[in-house]
C-alpha cells in the first residue's frame, strides 16, 4: 500500500499541474477572443486623433481597457518602441459613436433585429455604445422585471456596450415606487410617447404623466426622452384614410403627420420643461426631445424653452438630414418613419440648426422590422410598418451629407459621441481623454464607396435599409470597445465581450 502511494502521488501531482495549465491557457485564450489585438497595454498612433481640445497628431495609450495617456507629436514610433502598437497613419481616430436611440427588439422580436446582429452592425459602423429603446421588444421595458429580461437576453451577445432606457407609461407614471425600482435596477432614464406608439403594451402618455415622470427622475439626475407628436383632438383614425387616393405616394403619408403635430406636442410640453429649471419641481431632471423633424415652428419653441433656462436637449436623425420628401419614390416604404421626412427646405434648416447648436446631437433611431411588414409589393405607405434601418451606416451618412455643409470632425464627434454620452450619464465615454474607456472608431473619411448588395452588412435585414443604393464617403477600418479591437478590416472578434450598462 505504501509503495503504491509512492508511485501514484507524483503522477497525480503531475496530472493536477497539467489540468491547472490547461485551465489557465484556455481562460487566457477565451479572454483574448474578445479582441483581434489582445494586449493589456498598447498604443494607437494616428496623424488625426479627435480630442476635446482639437484634432492632433500623436498617440493614445491603452491600458486595461482605459485610456492611460494621450500624447501629441509626430514620429512617435520611437517613443512606443518595444511596446505593442498600431499605426493608423492618416486615418482618423475618433471616440466611438454613442447612439442613444436604437431599437434592438430583443427579447421577443429577434426576427426584427436582436442583440447579436444589432451590435455586430454597430461594431462594423464604429458605434461603441448603444442605448436600447424600451419598445419593439416583447415585453416592453416598463418595469424591473422586464428590464431584467432585457439584461438576461443580452448576455454573451453584445459586441459593443449596451444600456437601456425604461418606458414611462400611464401605468407607472403615478407610481413613484415602481419608477424608483426601475431606476434602481439600472435604467439610464425613461422614454415616453405623446402619440400612439403602435405597440400595445406601450401606451401613450400626456403631459401630466410626463411631469410626474420628470419629478421621479429628478433625484437620479436622469433624463426623460419624449416622442413629441400630438394628434389633434379633432382627428379620428378613420380620418386618416379619408379621401386618400394614392397610398403609394409619400406625399400622401406626409399629409397625415403634419409638422403641426410636432409643434403641438412641444407646446404642450412647455410647462413640464419649465419645471426642470433651477428651483422648479423637477430640478435635476432633464427633458430630451427625440428625432426632431420639424425645423420650423417646433424648433423655435425649443430654442425659446432653452433660453428660458429649461434643462432641455434635442436630437435629429441621419434620415432627416440626408433625405427630402420630394425625392422619395412611390411605393418605397423603406423611407416610412414617424415623424416623417419633410421637404428640402426643412432639411436645410435642420443642418443649420445642428451647426448653430440648437440641435444638440444625432441618433440613429435604428428601427428595423421583418421585411414583409414593409409591404414592398403593394408599396402602401399608409399600411406599411414604419422605421428606418440605418445603424451600420450612420457615421458615413452624417459625414457624407454634412460635407456639403462644411462640417468638421470635431463637430461630428460632439454630435455623435460627447453629447450622447453625457445624455446617457456615461462620464467615461464619448471623448478621447485620459481615464476614459478606450472606445474608438478608426476610419477613412475620404474613402468613398457604393453601398450596394456586395457590401458586408450585418443588420438582420440589409434590404430594408433606406441607404442601400447611395454613394457614401467614410469607411470604418477598426472599432475598439474598452480596449478590445472588436472589428477590424471586415472581421469581428470571435467573442462578444460588450457589457450591459446599468446605472448605479
Ligand atoms: Zn425610435
């Protein structure tokens, strides 16, 4: 017996050390699968790095997923010698884009998009953070339980970081403890609709609900996002289809959702906005108008409210900046969205408002659906499901159409990274500065490409995107999320290592 032990023990310990070695190497391998350039510390070099202080030639040091230092100067290869580095030359290194308005539709509607395809498209498009909307998934995110379902459904599917807005609906608007628990569970803020959302478990709110929501949010310093279209009292749903002769004409659809709906909603929000002022009942809360399309009367009301001290911001979307109603072809329901795309003159006004700082930021409102709901055969604008699919293309689209207006990389970065990160309360995101997350997009603004079927598109349904068939400028080369190179040269990192973002 004693002899047997003598012989077996060394063997057992040898076996144990092999097992340990295997576990160590496999865990190292699985972490390294998060990145196509798996190094704890490395440098990124470029002649065009977009920082809060301007565009510099220099290097960014990444360590443990954060930005360890940013140094300015040419020919820095000597300074980083011996370390790992990626030299991108003339390509632009910019903070990763933060999209505060994405519908990822999971759980329950993965046939529309889903976390996996949506975040792969985001990574390929240079977006490093998405904030998911509380509707179009089943169920809608209107309670702690439904938020938990979202977070659970997102596990191991996220190629970029994803936060979540909760929903403000009549059911929870007067229930402070329900809203408190939704905030405490990590919702980054709330979203509500002033018109029917088209989703049964996401009913519309009025301005009284919205005021209650703002009061509940005040102590958390989190925003309430509002879809601002108000259907006039005189309007009935039967009226929608009265006297409509050509349902394939975009002009027909446009008439059913006039700019006066946006104006009426914003007018109705005025007293709620005033409550967010210093000393107001909802001081600490913030109101954000999503996807502004009307750059006339609605914009004037927003400007007035801002100058009166309301804590207010507003976004528009690439489709309002890129397209005008006159150019939308009969039956092309890829362009249906709410509020609708308006005329060319309005489009120019939107650009001016963005450049003058009256519109704060841009978001995608990526809102896909199953292709059959678009009714491409009939081309019926009145019955087709609305929503523009765009996530992967928002950077080249904003840049390409913005070039005619002389936009700069610094402006682009403010609209797509710095301000959205602030709205979502993400202090460590949205800017290339020491201490922030190493979230970057590397891209070639001058490189043009035809966005056609041959392009690698990662949305679940590439063919429903309104941008297919356009020529764009600005090719994304690489995307980094917290130091992980998650997308490079048409390839994704094998493992999805994005994280759910929950407010603390
Ligand atoms: Zn939306």
